C-alpha cells in the first residue's frame, strides 16, 4: 500500500520458512536440528497486520513522537449526554448542549433529526409532540430541529450555565410543522441521537464561517527495544564445546540468536496488543512506550455476549460491529477457548467456512463468517496470544481493510512504524566489550518501533461468553 513497506512479521519457524530451512539442513546432513527449536504459539495478530497493511518506513518518522491525521469523516451524529432545557411553557424555543467537538462542525443552516421524539403533521399544542411513536394517535413524524444560534465552547448561553467540554445550541422544536404551541413540550431525552439531515441556506445569504472541525490528529511514540544474547567463554575459547547437535560455539551462537529473535518478535506482538502509551522524560533521558490496540478500543465498543456463544449471538456480534464500523470487512481474533466455542456453535452448520486464499497468505487457518444479514464479511483467526494475556474466552474485532466502500485508502488502521529497523549489533565487531577483556561473545538485537492507530470506533472487544 502507499506510504508503507511490505515487511511481514512471522514466526521464525512458521510455514513460509519450514521448507527452506529443511532443505538447508538436509544439504548439510543436519536434518535433526530442525527439531531443536519449536514455537508453542506462532505469531498471529502481528502477522496479519503487517501482511495486510505493511509498515511505515523510517523516512516518514521525523521524530520519536509522531502525530498523524485521522482520516475520518466529520461527525454528523451526536448522542446527547443530558436532556434539553426548555425555558418556559408555550414556546417552541429550546436549548440542548453538545460536545465542543460536535459543535465545532455545526452552523445555523443545519437541520437535526431526533430518534426519540415524534410529532404530528401539525403541532399547535404540547400534546402533539411525544417521546412515543404512535401512528394511531397521529404522532408519527420524527421531530426535526432548526439550529437558531450556537454558543461559545465551555460558556454560559441565554441563562444556561457553562459546562466544561460542551457548547449550547439554541434550537427551534418541531421545525416545519409548528408556528405556535400551547403548554410545555416534552424535553428531548438524554441519550437521544441528533443527526444532521439537511442544510438549507437563504437567498443572498453570506457564506457561513468555515467548519472549525476539518479533522483530528492522533499521536503515539516510538519505543526502543533491546535484547541481548551471546555465549560464554567456554564456547568461544580453545575450540569450544562439541555436543551431539552443536559442533562449535558459532552454531550455539546462531541458535541463541534464533531463540532471542523469536522471543523478541513475540514480545513485540504482545506490545502491539498491550502497550500503554507513556512518554516519560527526566532531565536528558526519556523512556517512551508505544500505545497498543487494547487500550485504543473505546469502552463503548465492548460487546457483552452475556451467554453461551451460538450462531444467533455470533450474528448479533458481527452485525453490531459491521453497523457501527461502517466497513465491509473485519478481522476477528479469538482466544483458544473462544475459538473452541465458535467451532462448536457452527458444528454441522453453514456460515463458518475455510478461506483457503487467506489461509495461504497468512500461513494460518482463516475462516470467514457470512450470512449475518449485512453487506460485509468477517474473517476469523485463532489467536492463542489472547489466551496468554488473560483473554481466553474473549475476542477482538479489528478493521484492517484498506477499502472504504470500494475506495482504496493510503493508510491502514494499524501499522508498525519502524524508526530503526531491527539490527544485530555491534556491526563493526563480534562482541561488545571485546576490547575490555571479555572473552565470551555478547551481542544484542536493537529495534525502535511504534504503532500507528486509527479509527478507534471501528474496533471492538467481545467478552462475557459463558459455558
């Protein structure tokens, strides 16, 4: 994809490497060495992210803190945190507060529809507006609001007290169907969605001020990861030690490199999931930790199964994720027991078929979930790393698609940002401290990376699965 490299992070001994490694050992007569190292749980989530979305190269990272544009559309819908505050009876003027972020994208040409209040075709009394949808009583039209004025952020407005983080809107209730009203209209309830449904300008109107909310920025940081490995003096001096599988210290050093690299890659995968964004600076020293995926998923996107995992509940999970994210392709990663429950739910049923192409691409078994009544597909992958991290009966659903309804974007939702590519140091000598009397071999793997995280509201965590 544009703006990224094609680096793929895989386990050291996973399927793409097995045949080449076996051929090399066979040629050297050392076939049994293949059995000397094994991986209990190969990389899973990190492999898919890197394979699908690539990495951000060093030339795009000009600092150890990196800030980047969030390529998301301007908000057009807001969920109220409190009810509207109508000042007096017999008026269609009302006040509602919205977050400063949402208010920054509004102007007085907009019309807002509510999803909790309804009106009659003509409103002359407060009884013609209700929080109950009742066609038989003549209350059947969604209420539309006209924005009359917009207050200043964090400020009082027309007698309404200031509220930190919020902006007051002065609105006309029952727009288009009300010119006068008797009695007190019901307030617009808390947790009402206000949706922009129209933008209407008067003739000869001057242009509105530019929308203040043209986008947003996110931030993360680059962390340094260093892991040492080596061999002792007995293996480097006097011809070393010969064992059944190791002829000399160099072979032991190669094995230790492999072991260290394998653990480092798994540590990086766990960091990508569990990292807590932290930037500590004391004097001239700094300790940066890149933020991970789990902390990035908003609490509103936690889906509680609250029961046994069956096809109906799976469909509900997938439908909610697809509807909320607004994309057509999602990736679900589940812990080992969660995967077992998924398999049991679909036993002798359709809708959880093998995806051969993706299984080959990622070197792991991939199933695809279809038939949820939505124009979308969810790919499922077993991720034992979640079990290792205490999420054995949980799953995460990530938006890893580069496509937004057929349009290819430049950047993915999660990408590894490589400030310094992984290196085996030191470069100019065999060992650290070799000039200071150290007789063994001391080396290290050095890596500086961060995680680009985007579109938080398109990622989910599933929990609450019972036996």
